[in-house]
């Protein structure tokens, strides 16, 4: 059984030592914002300038199976079961909206380490984009609704509107506004 929290701390230590800045996104990041759910991997946003350093660092840890999805801007490292290491995915900040998330991520303490984490609106945006790329993403839709519900005081659907227009996701935004009228106004 893989201990994600321990793996995350070890990754953060290595990234700090190698001066690689990453931003936590995905299921573990949702947990920081009160939406705790089961997850089996760790997801980061990484600046495109650090891709080679990430690949080297992950190989140093024992990850051998690296898959790059250039069209999606993702580097995926499969789990290494015999070493107790989880699957780790890196979304490459190679688009303006991703670079903005990378620049404006919030610094938080995680055990003895510090980490940058996407805020709830940024996580919602990433999850809506994932749904756009793969409409079968039911778990992402569940995450979005819970992030809004649990962080209603800080989430504004209006602030996300311009970006969601670019993704052609206004229909989804309208769905969220109907369900969360107080949050969306």
C-alpha cells in the first residue's frame, strides 16, 4: 500500500533540493480545500522550463516508466510498486492560463515542507478543462461541485468566466450557476 502523504513529503524535499518549483493540483489539492476523497496518485503543475529536471529527479527516485503526452502537456510516471512509490503526473505550464496558476499559487505548510497549491477556483478551472478534453470525467464534475460547496465564500464563478469562454465551456458554467446561484452571482 502506497502512503501518498509520505510520498508527497519525499517529493517536496527532492524538488526543494533540486530547486524545482511545482504546484500541487488534483485529488490531494482538493483535500487541502476541504474536499477529501480517495486518490491513488499525486498531480503537480510544473513550469515547462523544469521538465528535464523533473524527469531526472523522478528517475533518481526510481521511476523508470515515463510517458510524455505532448499534445496534452502531461508527463506521467507510473507507480513503482516494489518501492512503494505512487503514480505521479505533471501538467506542464505551457499555456497562459497554466502559467498564471503557476505564478499565483498559494504557499502552504505540509508537514515540515512548504508547498505551492492551486486555489479552489484554479482547481475548478483545471477540472473543467479536463472534462472538456475527456467528457467522461465524472469524478472531476463531482470534485468541482464539492469544491464550490465547501469553499463558497472564496469561489466566484464570475471570475472564471473569461477563461471558460475560451474553453467553450459556458454551458457547464451555466449549469454550475443554476445549482449554486448564491456563488455564481
